[in-house]
């Protein structure tokens, strides 16, 4: 039964309200069916909507499910941070410094820092998959092959959700991207990655280190203004390929500029004997509250 269900709207990876990536969180979602959750996500029509299934954590953490307007996903970054903030604010009385979410991908811990001014998630260990050719990646993004940095692979990476990471040479090129849907669907048919992250080292805001865009038509999200999962994949890719000259990565990325939803994400990654560890953080801002009525 969806009537009289409260929802909270947060702006995630935002510096201020009405920036970053919008998220709807239903904090009392126990009893909702899969069909009802999908219908609510479609109605909210943000990149993702999340559902907290209990008012206390289980052994693996707080049970949460994540839906795009088109389908359920096992993991997504800004929903993880935004939902953790709602749990910290609503259920924990802002008194805890750690919120563990039980997601389809597994347990994801979120640290609450600076009295809630920044939340930082430790993503699951990255996996690396196949690569696309320069021509394939350029064709999907509506670019020329020479717009892509051929020193590094256009490779699919997952820290819970697969993305194809594409290094672009210039800000002008990345801002001129026009996704060719025919080429996009043709490419993802053979790949685990169903979404594309393009990035470059030129930025609009000199306070940031990398400029990012993420394209997710497969999930009914043509472009996303701030993508924690994709930036986690980027962070792992930066570490693996020593793109910045080191296996130790500490960068700030900007995303959503072209959508007039400027976002800032803090990425940190390092390679240890156990593998690559990836953390992604940012600010969560409360934008509003409401109730689904009869």
C-alpha cells in the first residue's frame, strides 16, 4: 500500500541545496512490493529512489533497496550516501559516526564526518572487465577517436555496478559529447557495463581535479548529475592504470555542470596487498519532505 508513505528528498554530492544529484528516500518502506517500489521510483523520476525496509539494522546493516525509474540496481553511489544520511538523521539522532547499509551488492559502510558535513562510503572491491576500442568509444560519445587519450584503455570497471571508463583529452571535447544511442546499445550488448563515464583533466572549477560526465540510458537515466558508483569505478581505474602517476589517488571531481546541477565528489583510492580500496564521499543536503497521498 503506497498511500500515506513519507518521502525525503536529498541533494547528494551538493555544495548547496538544488545542486548535486536528487534522491528520494522512503524511510518507512516495510511491506511495499517490488511493483509498488518500482512505481514509486518511476513517479519520483529521479536517477534513483531508495527504500529503507526496517527501522533498525540487521546483521548486515540497514536493509535498503535502490530503484531507477526503469529497474532495480544492486548498488549506486549517491543513493547510498543519501540514504545513510537519512538513517543518521532520522533513526540514529545524528549520534553515530558509521552507518552500514545492507544492499543487494553486500554491506557498504558509510562514515559520517565533520558532524555530517561529509559522508564517505567504502565501496566493494573493484573488478575490471573488457575494453572498447577507440573507435567504439568515440562512436558512442559522438567524438573523434583522436579526442580520446589512446595511452590508456577504455575499460569497464565495477565497484558494485559496471561502467565503461573513457579518458577524454579536453574539456571542449567532453562538453561536446552527444551520445549516439544506436552505437551505445550496440556496444553494451556485448559488455557487462551498461553505462559510460567520460572524464578529462581540465575542469570548469579550478578547485576540482577532474571533469566527469556519466551516461546511463540503459537505466532510463540519459545523463546523471553525480554518480558515486561511476566515480568509484573511475577511482579504481585511476589507481590500476597509474593515470595520475601514482597508485595513491586523492582527487575531487566535478559532474553535472552541463545539466546545471553542479556536483563535487571526493575520491580516494590506494592499492594494498589485498587489492584496490576505493572510497567516495561528498555532502548531503536536505531539499524537502512529503507524503504520497490518497
